[in-house]
C-alpha cells in the first residue's frame, strides 16, 4: 500500500527518482542510502515484495512499474538503448557510450561510438517535440548518424519533423526497439567547427596528430581560436573518422564492463554514467544485495 497522502503521480515520481544520479551516488558512497529508503516508503514496492527480498528485487520491481505504458520516462528509454545497443549489439570493450554530449546549442541524450558516431535523441510519451527540429539540426552538424527513439504515440509526428536521413526507433510495449526508419551514416555532412566544440583540448590535438597536422604553437588564450581556424579547413568525413577513434579511447568505459554484469539491469544505465571509482562500484554492488528489512531502516 502507498503511504497515506501519496498519490499515484507521487509514486511515479518516487519510482523515477530511485534511478536518479543522487540516489545512485548515495548508494555508491557508503553502501546505503536514506534517500532510497525514503523514496521506497512513498511507493507500494515494500508491500509488494516477498519475505527475504533484497534491494535488487525492489529496484527491478520499481523499474518494471516504470516500463508500463504511460509511465515510461526518459530513464526507461535510455536504459533500453544502453541495454539493447551498447551492451547488447555491442559491448563496452568495442563501443563507447556517452551521455549528454554537447552539439552546438543542444545536448544529445546518448552517443554510441563504434565504427561511426550515432546520436540518440529520446522523446518519450511524456516529452514535447517542440525543440526536435533544432536539436536534430545541431546533432546532424556533429554526428554522422542520428536516431530518434520515441513512443508509438509520437511516431507519426517524429517522422514528419525529422529529415529523411534521421533514423526513427519506437520503443514497443514489450520494450523492444523497433526500426521504423533506418538511419543514414553521412560523415560528409558534419561541420568540422561544430565537432571541435564537443572535444576537449587534448582530444582536439590528438585528432590533428592522427591526421598528420601539428597543433598551433600559441598561448592557451589563443589556442581555441587557432584550432577553430584549422578545423574549418579539414575534410569532414576524414575528421569525423579520426575523432571517433580518439573519443573511443579517451572516453572508454571498458573498465566498467565487468561491474555492469554484477548489477541488476534496472540500474546499469544509472551506474554507467555515474563516473564511479572502484570502491564506489563495490559499494553499489554490495548495496543491491541488502535485505529489504535492513534497507527500510536506513536513515
């Protein structure tokens, strides 16, 4: 049963917050989380679990409730892409997955780097499509491949708004990613100066080295202006190819591959982007095995 005064909307909000960076951070810092316990008290999850259940069971049941049609939030969509593409079709040793990657005035929800760079923009049933055209324009200037992941309800509108080279995936009621429109891989269309803005200084210089060019020998105050001038002269497709290889190495998450397999699927995506050190990963894994009767005493 829900806590007295907690509405269905309030429960849904609590379930979503269980997978927030704040909750994962607390669990990983000490192996317990008063925030997680408080959120669970605002749901029916504790009462729905059998005797001897663990936090892992509670998190999986919570996630299951979020996946129901009408309840699915941004996190459910992100997890589906990560589980089925980054950890399913690929793995963290062969592909790098990034979150919230800047592209001009927008941030791509997810970017998967393998032989190319694919940006994924998530539009759940709770999201507005008002910014989609400008977001896709920004992403297409930086990434060779762009895909929108959306709901069946939003599909037709997305197809009308997205250029023909943008892929469209629909998250089905069974959490399958169904291809509605294939994405086109077009590295030649990118804007080299827009791609530069997504890179760190060290990455920008590594890309130049791979191409066979020297980094401008100027003070740091002038470096970015000189890099911009140089990048503007580069071939888009060649630049994109080298940038993907540099980013795959510099932002690799291969060290997290083993840890991901120890976690319940429900929190893998949250943990993947939590930037946890080895000790924090151990705390998080340990915490998920805690009996619920102990979890509910955390304060």
